[in-house]
């Protein structure tokens, strides 16, 4: 089943968490109104629940969706779960705060990721795009053909260089914007 996500923000967050934690799509959960992604590595099993609503085009979590997520944590032996949505009711936020193994990500949370997580995700997405466009990741900066004679010939190289500059200054919001540009570029290539 093909699901249209309601916002670019959701797409960027999903791609970020996939790069960072290795989540893979498990299923569309019609009962909850979510796309569930699972990551299992080492001894942990983690759930990423992306709340979607195709009818009203708003990604909103209420207490019922939170309780269903809490139940799956226990029933299917997940070590942790993250609910990704554009909005949370105050009741849902309160339930999540009371559950140690349950977290949330929304646009209201300012910089929910660390500096090192941003760097890692940008590198992973850059390498993925390099392999897609050129067939390999260049081993050195000079081996990359995306910047020649003082001009950029590849958008991935330009975004990567911008991300390096932003990382030097520790501008987290601009680094997240760089990652978003990489995701947009990938989506355009896939169309």
C-alpha cells in the first residue's frame, strides 16, 4: 500500500531516523493510523511509529494512539518506541512523559538530535546519494568530480560542503536543513 505523507517535515524526520538508527518499514497500521518502522540491532528492538491521517492530512497523536503504542511496547517486547507526529494532545504528551521507554518527536521540539547524530545522518545520506549517482563514494575529497575548476557540478557535493561549513560553526538548524535538502534531492531523483 502506497502512503502519501502529509508533510516534508515527516519525510525528513523518517529519513533522518532511518539513517541514524537503521529503521526499516514494517507495515501500515490502519487501526492506529500509522506507518510502523522497526530497527533491531545488537540486543535492542526499537519501534518508530509515524502517525498519519490521509483524510484530514494532519499527523496528530491523542491518548488512544499513545495507549495503543504503549501496549505494543509491552506485547511485542520492544525496548523503546518513538512516536513521530506533527501534533500531540496534552494528554498524549503526559502519558509519554510517564513512560520511560516511549519518546516523541514533533516540530515543536527544538533540536531533538545531537550534533554528532546530525553529522552521522548527513554523512550516511551523502554516501547513499554518491553511490546512487556515481556508483561509489569517493575515497578523498579530490577524487570527487562534483567540484571542478572552482564550480560545483553536483548538488550532493554542494550540500555536503555547506554541511561541513555549518558543522564547523555548530549551526544545528542549518545542518538539519542540509539533511532536508539531501532528502529532497533523493526524492526528486526517485521520481
